[in-house]
């Protein structure tokens, strides 16, 4: 199986532009939800991506959280919070991605 280093989201947008456009509409609607500030939303996304064992998602949301003012400690806490819910393996798999995202290593 041949793999590519191209961003999977860019592939999705290229290969499925209409679906990607609707997905982007959903994302914008979620961003507009009242009740949580953008930093908190990104920290929640990091926790969700960790629970789903998605290091790339953790990395991207860590970068976005940093851009919204999150501290390194907050980003790490969003990953480690999953320890008793999702398991040690998921935390260990996603923690380096969170740090890379915070440091802008995308």
C-alpha cells in the first residue's frame, strides 16, 4: 500500500469538493455555538481527538488552541485528561502530537 505525505484534509477537499464544502459549513456552525470561548472549544477538540486516537487531529487542534491563547500546560492537560477514560495508550500516542502542534510542527 502506497502512502502519501499530503495532508489528508487537502485530499478530502480535492476529491470530494461538494462534501468538503458542506463539512466546512458544519464546522463554521459549530464554531458559532454560544457558551464556550474558542480556546475552550479547541481544548475540548483535543480531548475528543485523543479519545478517538487521532494524533493528527490532536496536533492540528493543539496548534489552533495555541493560536486562541492556550498555554502548553492546558494543551497537555486536555490530552492527559483522557487517561482514566480512554486509556494510557491513547494518551501516549497523542501527547507528542499535542506538543508538536503547540510548537507549530505541522
